[in-house]
C-alpha cells in the first residue's frame, strides 16, 4: 500500500493539473465562439483516441512493464501540455491546433489508463480492491473539486497559457513519483493463457475473455449505454451554466458538485461498498437520474448545483463497484486487455455523444425552446424558454434515459448474478514488497 499511495499521489497531482486545463479550455472555446458544437469538439478531441487506441494500449499494459508504460504516457502528455501552453504564449492561437494537441495528449493518456487500472490489482488483495478503487476515485473527486474553483479564480488574473503550463508541471511530478517506486509482481503466472503469435490476435484476447463470460459482457454493454447518457450530460453541463452565469460561478458550481463526488468517494473507500457489488452499481442510479432531471428543470444555479451534487455523489459507487468486479473476476495476465476492451465498449459511446450533443442542441432543442419555438407554449410553460432551456430539456431527458437503462440492465439474470456465477481470479492475500527503484524493462520476458 505504501507504493500504491506514492503512485496515487502523483496521479492525483496530474489529474489536478489536467482539470485546470480542461476547465480553462472549455470556458475559452465557448466564450470565443458561443457555439455548443465547438465546445463539444473539445470533449470529442479528448475522448476519440480512447476508442481507437485502447486495444493496443491494453495489450501493451499486459506485455510491457506497467510502470514504464505509465511513465512514458505521463511524460508524453506533459510535452503536449507544454506545446499547448507555448501556443497561447505566442499569441497565435488556432482552435484547430487546440483540437490536435488535445488528441495527442489524450492518445498518451489512453496508454496510461489500462496500465494504471490493471496495476491496482498488483498492489492490494481482493478484499481491499473496492477501497483501493475508492482511493482512485477520491483522487478524481479531489481534482474535480478544486480544479474548477481554482480555474475560475485563475482565469481572472492569469493567462490561459500559464494555467496550461501548470498542467505540464503536474505531469512532471507524476513521472517523478513513478521513478522512485517499483511495482509488485503479477499475482498470476498466466497458466492456461497461451501467448498468441501476432499482436492482432493478442488484442482479441480481451474480447474473447469477455465473450465467454456473459455476465461481464452484459456489464460492459450496460456501461456503454450509461456512458452515452453520461457523455451527453457532460457536454451539456458547462454551456448550460455559462448560459446564465459567469465562469467564476461555473467554477463554484462544479466545485460544489465535486464535493458530492468527494464525499461519495470517501464513503466508498471507507465503507468498501455493499457485499454484493452489483448493488453498488444499480442502487445509486435513481438518485443520479433525479439529480440530472433537477439540474435541467429550471435556469436556477441553486437547482443545478443540488442536482449535480446528487448525480456526482453516486459515481464512486457505480464506478468503484464495476472496477472491483472486473479486477476480481479477470485473470491478472489479461486484465490490461480486458480493461482496454471494457473502455472501448463503454468509452466509444462518449465521443458519439459529444459529436451529436452540439448539433442536437444548436439545431434542435435550443430552437424548440426559444421564444416562439414549437415547445415554448407547452414544455416551455413548465421549464421556461430562452437561451439554455433547450439544453435543460435535453438534460432532463438524459436523466430519464439513465433510469430506464438501469431498470432494463437489472432485469437481465446473467448481469444481475455476475458475482455468483463467475469464480474469483485473485488470491485473498498478496505479499508485501519494499519500495525500491528498479530498472525499467520495456517488455516482459515471454
């Protein structure tokens, strides 16, 4: 756990810096263009590499030294952040280059994600997996909590290039934290998991592993459906708030929502979640759905804040329980590839949601809810009309979709009973290892 905490702290600081950049870029693009579509393209550029590169990233997470993979990814993302900062410092800013650099940095982060997720199982026993994943989610919650608040303040007196440069420094700290530790050996020697003769065949191992286990496959398909809804909500939240408030207010609202995320993460890491982890996935969904519907109901900062607080509070329970199920049921030798497949299945829906959210808002829902629009006299009489009301209506519909998706998912027996039907793949106790530096090996021996 000592080694895990050092790695966790470095990743926390990196998440914090990236949160500042994400907030600042989103505000800058929306204020410069006034286009929901342009804003959604920022999110799209940051997510599409995950769909395209995760199969390769998952394979490398299993074949390469995971510590080396994380170092390489964090260092490369830091270089991308530095290039973005220099572009703003030079004064020659082009939105197209912002998208390109976001794609580059996101591509490097794609290789880091399955390596980090799979490495968690190397550090802790299966009884502590939920708590360890709760710590990972707590780091994300802390970044979400403080980054928007500080970002809203910093935008008032710092140039955006300086904010991005802070992100570059945070990646450097993350790399240093990885250089001073060594990772424990895998708990499994991979017996019964033959190595394929080509990389293409090896990349299909994760899919074959899931396809042979209906419960895990059903869980991934459920995540795909909910991620599409989450992607729509994620694209709508910032423009919805900016339509009625300033960037500083936006930072405050996202910070208060982040408090909900942090509280949920602390509860999850302390409690460990329900004994049946599947209940940790489906149980919080009604609260999340109500929160999204409340956030879109009226152009009120108070209602939006309460709604987002409730929705964000539920995330650590669903995400921590999902990761714990996968980590405890999948052999560690293929865990990186399985995580890659799960991220592709679930994550491919987010870029699709980002791609459709902008045009759907600008061309359909906002005109419908404008004064004199087709829904102004009916739905508009309840939730209001004018700028941002189309986004509010769409966010309410997302809440309804989340609730229906959970009801359908829980009605499927193989998904509901995935923990009972599949055997555990991890031992109860893992050996403790000292924190010592070790040479970086690029490839594990065959």
